[in-house]
């Protein structure tokens, strides 16, 4: 339990760093650009890769920064490219996804197994269950009517998102991006 609490306190400390805010701003710009190229399939299904920067921020800075980043970025992306009605439930679910990714990635080694499991957890809890519930409340459609298509879309995207995220993390790690961000951050906190 102490390790779990430490994740949140360490992540909160990360939030106070200018380097964290700067890195988050750069990844936010990438997420906004990726969101501009999303594919909307009807009113209820959207395929996008703009969640990749959310996962990277959660990996680098933990659940507190990941949750705040994901939630605030959700609002910003909506303001820049509104699709449908704004519903605060989606923002809360997106923030929860950032928190979950932070819990599952922060200060842990990057492995394909870890990414597959964390993507599955977030997709089941946030995308399939909670977002479908939000859509059901927002549009007045039955939860069970929306669930099959959303579950199928997430099942198809799960290995694709996982492989893209794993490859991207490994590549960024091997070329020293994360080492640069972390070492500059460690110099400032000492």
C-alpha cells in the first residue's frame, strides 16, 4: 500500500517542475495534431491515436500528472475541434485513463506484456464500460445497444494501439528522449 501512495506523492512532486509542464505542453501539441486526423465512424465510434501522448506523459510523470494532463487535454481538444455535445463525463473518464496508465507505467520497465495488460484494463474500464455509459446518458440510447460495436472496435484496436505504443516507447527510449527529459528533471529537483 505504501508503494501505491508513493506513486501519487512522487507524481505530485513531478507536477511542480517546469520541465514537466514543458514536456506536457509539447506532448499536448502532438496530441492535438493527432486528434485532427481522427476518423469518426458514425456518432458513437471514433478512431484516433491522440491518446498516445497521454500514455507517454503518464509513463514519464505518473498518475497525478497523467490524470490532470489527460483531463485538461480532453477539454482543449474539444474546444479546438468539437464533435457532438460536450459532456463532462468523458473528461472524467479520460482523466481516469491517465491515472490508470500512470499507476501501471510510472517507474516500471517497458514490456509488451505490461502495455498489453494496461491497454486492456483502460479499454475495458474506460472505453468500453464508462464511455459507453456516457454515450448512453448523453444520447438516450440503450447501453446494451451501444456496447457490442464499441467493444468490437476496442477489441480490434487493442493490439494495434499496444504495438504502436510499445514500439514508440522503445524507440524514444533507445534514442535517449526519456533519458534527456528525466536527467534534466533530476538536475532541477536536486
